C-alpha cells in the first residue's frame, strides 16, 4: 500500500473514473499527502434521556430510538460539550475507485483543543457517499463546530488487487449525511445470542 | 355574551397568537429566515388587533370580523410551525430561494410547508392579503400602519405532499406553483378583456339551446339558467387560464424538469376528467399536450455531440409522451358541452397572445434543454457513476451546477433507469433522488463560497 502524495492525488481527482471528493471548495484542500475534508451540517445526537443503555441485541433498542438527526444552518454552530459524542459527516461526497482506499484522520489543530475525529476510520474501495465522522470532545471546554470548517483529512492509499464489487451493496454506501449505527444488523449478533443459550443449557444440565 | 366579555376573549386570543408568533420567531430550526418573516407579519397582525381592541377602534359590530382575522392568523401560524427543518426538504430550500429571487425578484419569498393531502399548492401574497383585505377597514389606524410598515416584501407559502418530502425531483412542481403569482398578475390585468366577448357569444349560443321545462316557462327561469351556466363557464375559463399559464411559467423556469414532474403527478389521476367534475381544472391530457408542444419546440434546436446520450433519452421520452397526447379523448370531452367548448375554443384562439403576455412578466430567461444539454449530460454521467450532480468540469477547474440543470439531470437519470429496468427501477430511483438532493445543497454552498471569496 502506497500513500498518494499531492501530485498523485491531483491526478486521481482529475482522472476519468478516479477518486472524487466533491465539491472541493478550495484546491488548497489537497495537501502534501492528504485531502482536507469539511464538516457537513447534519448531525446525529444522542437522546440520553430515553434509554439507560444501548443493547444491540435488543430489537427495541434501535439506533433511531437513542439517536436523532439534527441540522445546523450554515453560518451557525453545534456545541460539543466535554465528553459528548455526535455523529457528523463530511460536507464532501467521496467516491473511492476500486484501486484506492482511505483513512480518515483528525487534524492536529482540532486535536489540540480536545476534538477526536473518527474512531472507525477506514473508507473502503468503491465507497460512495458522505463519510460519517464520530466526533468526541475529549477536552474540558465546550467546542463550537461550524459546518464547512476543515475538520479531518483523508489519507489515500492504493489497494491491491483492485476491488470491484457493487458499491450499492456496502453497509453505509450512498450516504448523503451521517448514518445511524447499524450494529444490530450485524449477522454475528444472532449467532452470539445462540451461543449464550447453549452455554446456559450446558450449565443447567450440569447443575444438581 | 356581553360586549366586555367578548372583547376580553378576543384580546386574550390576539395576545396568545402574538406570543406564539414570538416563540416561532425565536426558533432557529428553519432552513432560512423566510418563515421567521411570516411569523413576524402574523405577530404584527395579532398585535394590531390587540391594539385596536384596546383603543376601541374595533367596535362591537366588528367583533365577528376581528374574530375572523384572528382565525386566519392562527391558520397561517401553522404554516410557519410546519416549515421547520424536520418537516421540509431543507437541503434544497436555500437554492430554491436563490432561484425564486432570480425568477420573480428579490422582494418575493416563499415559505415551504408540507400538507397531508397529495397535492402542491400556493397561497399568498400574505402581506397584501392582511393589509389590503383583512385590515382594509382600519387602514389609517396607527397600529395597522405600524404593523405593515415593512410591507413591500411579497410572501407566499408553497405546499407539497408530505409523503414526498425528500423527493427533490417531484418538487420541480414548485415552478408551476410559482407560476400562479404570474397568472394572478395576468388575470388582474387581462382576464376581463378576454372574458367579456366570450360571455357575450356564449349567452347567445346558450339562449338558442334553452328549452323551457313544463310549468317553468317564465323569462326569470331562463335568465337564471343562463346566469348559472355563464358563471360556471367563467370559473372554468379562469381556472383553465391560471393553470395553463402556471404550466408555461413552470416550463419557462425549469424546462423539461417541470414537464417530467407534471407528467409524474398526472399519472396518478385521470387524464380526461371534464372540468365540471374536476374543480374546473383543465384535463391533464390537454395540459400535457401544451407542455409537450413546448418541449418539441425546444428540442428542434438540439445539436449536441457530447451530451452523454441525453438527447436520445429525452427524444425517446418525448415520443412516448406524444403517443399519450395525440389521443383526443380530452378534446371529445371538451366538445361535449357548449360551456366547455366555448371556453376552450376562445382560449385556443387567443392562446399565443395570452402566453406571450404572461411570460413577459417572468424575469428569468427561458430555460432551454437544447442550450443546456451538454451540462445536463455531464451531470447525468456523474449520477450514472454514483456521484452527486453538483458540479461540472474537471478538477481543479470545476463550477457549481445550477438548480435547474441539476433537476433536469436527476429526472433524465430516473427516466433512463425506468427505460432500462421498468418497475424494478424504484430502489435505484430513490438513490438518484438522494444524490440530487445533496447535489443541490452542495452546489448552492459552493456557489456562495465563491461569491464570498470574490
């Protein structure tokens, strides 16, 4: 895997079927080895007053019930209080070609005031959509997040062999804003539930 | 109820409405500031009623009218409340506002709100409605003068079917609704001039057809019969002209996208309902035929080498619409009664003049598919590749796409999917609609960013 530098990034952004990060409001967003991405104006915030905890195994605990979408008007800000997590997304729509993948990383300027961006940072080949960003304030001061601000950077790398599956089949593909968690759709969860049943069953047999 | 109690009840109602307006003005969850402007107007109207009640300018005999005004304010306040971000296609509203200002002038604004019935609609202008109608009797009162001091703004409310909130493509129907304000201007200036000779000729024809019923042979019965039919004919003429003009304005503003949206809407309804059974509206087939003529005229100058197959797509679609509009079922319906026939023959005879007079009131130059085909093709190609249709050009030389071009591109991609996949296109269409919505918003932000940099 090779990290693309400015020249290669510019070439990819202009090539037919190449990488797209659109719109780039300023061509200066393409840096020496990364592309700065901006914060969109849609957020998913937690409704902490509704549930004591979130259990992906509980069908009643759908993400829609503990989270809600909020839109911040351009020119206004979202306040991120210490310890608070919100989901945002890139303002730009990103389309990865099959031969590239990307890593989302926070910008050091934001990290220095306590903002952590994206814990699930991998953008897979053939992804198409706005990239959901997990934003957490790890500092002690509330932070004002203004839509449009440069919030993170994409580090783009080559992927081999070229990936060619249908982009629509991706779990979070085609997003035009932050996406709710789909943890409860993980196929393994059912298996894990069953595993628990077997263990309990075994204990029952052994008990006097 | 005694006078003092009645006055107190009205005062309390006005005061509650004023407070509600203030609460709405404090909210920050509207896509733009236009709903706040409407809330301010309604709050000022409620406040004026309060002042007039306190000063005694509203006498006992006018209490019913004051009550009516307050009911209107309450009804209209609902529009503001429903125009919050969560109820509207918020991501396209900023772009739509720019489009409105470019099309109708900087003093015209539309509040967007959902409605549960499956229809689009427009109401307004609210400033004139309140100032010149509801408050006309108190026009010289200081409280009223103060309430409408900033009254040059023209405020309208556009409504859309709630279930289609995020369907940016169907919202091309907004252009038709915007056309209603143009149609109203035409009507104020020219309808009487159109109607007087039609009415005269119609009365002569109807008088010949009149057959007295047994025991009803008096002149009075004949006059009543004639009056009923001419009144009906006038309503039919008025509705037909307003809708036909609004259709033409819609096409002028958004080109084929407005026709695609109209055809989509029409597909849910009967194409040939007689005006008498359809709220006096002209039959859909008749309306689509007129828009189809406009499309065909537009496509005559189409000559694009590199439009990514869009010319073929739109010509195929135009041909399929032609097979619908060449059927003359609606013409037979419109010949079935003298009232319909007289009105529609008169419209046909004057249509070119009516259309050109009405369209001269639109500021924006006509949208032409033939001129824009290259740009539209580029945007369609982006949609085919799963990208938002927000800009044209190659990085770093890109430009934000226009609201009108994006809608036309979105529609063409949908029509292409339908041609390829038939009913199975449904899920892919939804994806296109989402991409279109995001394309509209990002293009608008991109454009504003460039304007601020300059």
